[in-house]
């Protein structure tokens, strides 16, 4: 069994902890937190050993009556791999902790690419993480774009991708980010950070990205235009994308017109936290005009990186190849509608 530690038990960390627990070849050794909030209570209720991420804050857990298993150093020392899911920039501060215990570490998309040996997307570059000590699972948007561009690149060749990312203003729990009543070009200059981030996975891919922020919390939406080297029919593209397990082609007959109905659909299907691990590509939007492919996809920012973290664990330890790992991850969490 692969012993896994999760440092940072918030939006991403709690989902990764649950996904790790579901894997037949992994054991969650514990989670580390800074605050004795509702998520700490839930970790204890689920039976996850809870460690204090910051020694000076351990008393807060005692005062709240929440049992602490020990300091995070103990958890990191015991683990075969640690998933750092702390807020952007804290992962970089934690790197020396992981190095001191010689424990390979996975970081999230909020960290800089130059912190790590490899940036990771399971579908696109699984093997590049093999044996690496520090790996970054790319952000929700970069994950969504990489999953889509990988099969297009392989099947037809990508001359240039142009993507406008219409981004949710915050996660549902991020009350400090809004509500705003506005539509922001964000950033107003080109490119947004997403294109260069996609290049950490596909170094040679030509891609321009523009970002916007809107007053929504449910999902991001991408308006995608890909100029292809070989021109397929729309039916070809639909078949190609339908074959990808982590892409969900939203069937026209489902009458799903946006993120609200997608989330309702996920709840109806009993998904934990209404999570949607797959890219949601509107089948009806797939259009080929001359040499250009167009489509819309929605990305659930809080969950699409979760199966990627699970695969990255196996990748750094050399425990499985891409196909075996992705299939095991997906079956264990119930990915696929
Ligand atoms: P979050 O704020 O929801 O959770 C972070 C958790 O880490 C919190 O529980 C916080 O208390 C804890 N923490 C703070 N300092 C810590 C420390 N020193 N040691 C241990 N724990 C500490 O953040 P999040 O949204 O889960 O984001 C985590 C990372 O994942 C970031 O890099 C972010 O960019 C990335 N990410 C977030 C999303 C998203 O939609 N939320 C999507 C993809 C990637």
C-alpha cells in the first residue's frame, strides 16, 4: 500500500483525501490543517488522523476539543508521498520540510512551475513525473485544456489554439471574493497565465489565452478555437473526444444549458459534493469551420484536478503506467457518467 499524507485540508485537500481513501492500492495516513474549523471536524468524523500543520496553532485544536494525532513533521516522515494542497505560495514554503524527510511531494496549480521538477497532467505527460521528487499538478483550467488538447494534437495536429476562459469569480465557499456585479477582462492584457501554463505540459504548442471573470461560483467555461493541421469532420471529433474517459460529451437530449444544470445533474447522480471530475464538452457546440474546430466546455474548478493528484502519486513512485493508473483511479472514485 502507498502511504499518502495530505498537507492542507481545504477545497482541494479534502477531495484528494477522499479519493486516496477510495483507491485499492493507497492508504491515507492523515491530513494536516492549520485551523480547527468545520473541515477539521469532518476529517475527524471520517476517521482521518488529523495533524497540526503549524506547531504554534496546535493549542487552537485542543481548545476546540479536536484531537490532534501529532505535528505535520511526523506525518511527512511516515508517508511515501505527500500531497500539498495548501494555499498558493505556501507549498513553496513547505518544500524544505518534504526535502528534510526525503518524501516526494505533489503541489497544486497555485505554485510556480519553477518550484518543481515536472508539471503534470495524467493524460498528457504521465511519464515525465516518474521518479521526480517535486511535481506540480497543474491548475483546474490547465488540466481541462490539456485533457482536450492531447487527443486533438495526437489525432490531427494543433497549429494554434485560441481559448477564452470565462472564469468563476470564486469558489462557492469564498465569500470574501464577492459578490461582484461585473464582467472583468482579467487580465486585460494578453496572454492570461493559462497559455504559458499549458506550455508547461506541451512546450511546443502554440496557444493564446484570454481571461475574464464573471459573478458566478459554479464552474469555469472555456470558449475554444483550435486551428488543426488535418481537418476532421465534426463526427470524427465527436468520436475522438467521446473515447476519452475524462471528457464528458454533454448529450443534446439532456437539455443541459449551463453550469447550473450540470451541477444539478451531478447531484442527481449522487456525486460527492456534486463534483464533476470530467471536462463537460457540449456535444452540440463541436463545430468544424474550414480548418478550425470550435467548442464550449465547462470545468468544475474544485474537482477536475482530484483524479490527476491520485495519478501523480502513482507516477512519482513508478507504481503504474498511465493507462493502468487512470483506469484504477477512475473506477475507484466512480468517474464517468
Ligand atoms: P483552500 O484555501 O480551500 O484550502 C487550503 C487549506 O490549507 C486550508 O484548509 C488552509 O487552512 C490550509 N493551510 C493554510 N496554511 C497552511 C499551512 N502552512 N500548512 C498546511 N495547511 C495550511 O485552498 P484550495 O482552493 O484548496 O487551493 C489549494 C491549492 O490548489 C492552491 O494552489 C490552488 O491554486 C490550487 N487549486 C485550487 C482550485 C480551486 O478551485 N479551489 C482548483 C485547482 C487548483
